[in-house]
C-alpha cells in the first residue's frame, strides 16, 4: 500500500533514501525515467510514435531529459523542448549534458510561435515542466506552454505531478496540465486527491523507484492510499471448518414508512460481503415488505410511531445487542424524537462496533452529549452535508479541507470517520488515514450509501478493526461501482447495480 505525501514529506523521503538507504539521487532520477517509459510501453507501440518532451529547469525537467534519452535509445523519435532555458544543476545537468551529445533535437522555447504545430505533430507529450515544489501562480512562458499543451496535445503523460498543481492543497496555480496519465514517485501526492487538481491527473500510477519500504516507513507518514492487497490481507481465507458464526452476526436498525429500501440495500450488501447472520430491526409496518424482499436476512418487527420505530421498542432492541458482533443504525430511520432516543440508547448500551449512518448521524449531530455515555467503538459515515452538521463547519470549507476535517472530527468524537465523496477519506482511531482510489460519479445515486454501510458492518462484524474495515469497505464499494459503470454506464447505473456487482468485486480482490 502506497503512502500519500505532502511535498516536504517527499523531500524527506528523498533525503532518507540517500542517507539511510545509500541510494544516490541520480539513481532515483534514472528509475523515475524508466518507470515513465514502462507506462508508455503499456499504452503504445512506441516504435511508430513521435514524442515531445517538455522540460522545466529543476529535477522534474531532469526526469524528462532522462525519459527522452531512454526513448531515443529504444528507437523512438523524440523532440526535447526546454521551457526555462538550459541552466541546469546537479542531476538534471548530468542528464542534460548526456542528451546534448545524442542525436536528439533540443529547442529552447522562447515564445509560442509554431508551438501549436509542434504539439499537434507529436503523438505523445511528456509533461516534465514543473514538479511538486511550485507555489503561487504559473507565469510567463511556462503558463503559455501549459495552456497550448492542453489545447492541442493528443495524449499527455505527466511526470510525478501535472505541472501547475499544488501537490499539497490540490489548488491549480493559475493553469495546470490536464494529463491522461500521471506517473508519481515513491508515494502519491496529497493534492492529487483534492479538487480541482484531482480532475487533472488522469490515471495515477505510483512507482517506488527502488526506494525501500523501510525508508518510506521510517518517515511516520500517516496517510495511505488503499489498494487491493491491503483489502485482501484483511479478508484472509475462509477455513474449511468454518461456520456462519465465524463471519459475524449483524443487527441493522433501519427503515421507516417509505424508506424500507435503505434497510433492504444495507442488509443485502452485508450478506454479499460474507456476513454470517443478518437481522433487520424495523417498524412493524415495513416488516411485511422486507420479509417479502429478503430471503437470507431475518427481521425483527418493532413498535412504531408515525411510521418510525417507537421508543417503546428500545428494550427489545437493547436485548438484541448482546447477541450480535456489530450494529448498523440509521439507514432510512427518519427523523423524530423517538429515533433520537433510540440512537442514544443503542450507543449507551452497545459493547460491539456501531456504524452510525444517515439519520443516526443527524441524531448525534443534534446532541453530541450522547458520545460521553458511549462505551463502544464507533464508525461515522457522513457525506459533506452531514459532516457540516456534525462539526458546524461550512460545506465548502469541508470540501476544501477534507483530510484535515476528517482527522479533526475523528479526534473530537473519538470515532472512526468515513467522509464520503470522490476519494473517500477514512480516519482510524489512531488517526491513521486512508484515501480511497476506486469509484466513479455514477455512484452518486440513492441507496449507494446504504450499500456502503452494509459492507462496513459486515467487515466489522467479522473482527476487522473499525478503521481498517471502513477503509476496506470504501475500496470494495468503489470497485463494485466501477464494475457497474463498465457494464451499464455511469448515467444508467443504480445502487442496485453496485449491489449486484459486489461478488465480482470480491473475486477480483481475492484473485
């Protein structure tokens, strides 16, 4: 699993690679170039392609020069364009001097005359103009070059980060390259997952460029990007002598008049995520519908008040808590005083992990004093509007500061926080964070969150730690959404399609 780094953390990794790992920086530059060429070879038959490499004056430009050298040695027609002159230093100068002695055309871009033609002539553009250290606004010839690349390039591969993004904040520094693919080194850059930069990276491919894991791990970086290997390690292999009790007993407290679908979707997602036994506690009036729709899940019909579970049912609910290994509360519960009191009673009485979702989040947001009475592990699953209610922060501020807000909320509430959105952020109990890199805009439909909540609960019920369960569930959910998008298209897919694709997602992960 790769880390996600701030620019200063990346500089420390580079320093430690040399001081602790004994790897000279010129070797890292060479390996970065090889990683980029390897990705180009995956996507193209390079023997019949023309490549234009745009190089800035720093180490990012040095990477570009090394890429040009490798491509030329492989028989590819390469043109090098220097965006900020040829006053190179250190490793970049070494590569410039090598390329200068080769049969590679090198041109310094002084103005934009003819630049559109040069870019259109190339099949592939390599963006090695600006690296991770940029602050402020891109100006001068670099601004013009980036703008014209965006308007005219057929395909762009960015080296480490698209030129012009702030790799810490995700801001666009006036203008940035819109890449088709970004090959990033040692670890992801935090800004790649934040907007607006996240729309400009294209496919992101990380490469450790030979930096040993112990060097990266020694930096104490607490932000990770979840991958299939991480999820696979948590799920493990089912024993031949296992039984349903080994895979968790779930209680899902959900549903109200007109909202039975939320309870159904969560229960089915839990079952398709390997849960051993699932019970849905719901208002009596929706029980018949749920019994008709579900075959594997059991139901617990409860007293109701105006279509919502009534507080008079609280003793029946709390009695059930001692017989399960995880609880989900909230999907489709609705908002009422009785619901709020039921949420309080569950959090006070429960001793197993509780996933607090949807209307249960709103109940806690109205009165957070309930958390002082809580003795169980909690996972909150807010979207930005629910997070605003929990924290009192503006939605726009939350969206601009998703990583920090998730961490601060986790500290305040003493709970795992899964902040939904593209690149969902999970903050675990120890403030380790996970960024999800699966999913697509087609998942923005009613019921999708209920599916996610069911997956989380199933994983927590089988004994996976709450932070890891939330991170793994977000990855699985997003992969199922990606499979659904492949099958049905993002415009037409629904939460039911995500549910349908869960088995294939698990098969792809488990191999």
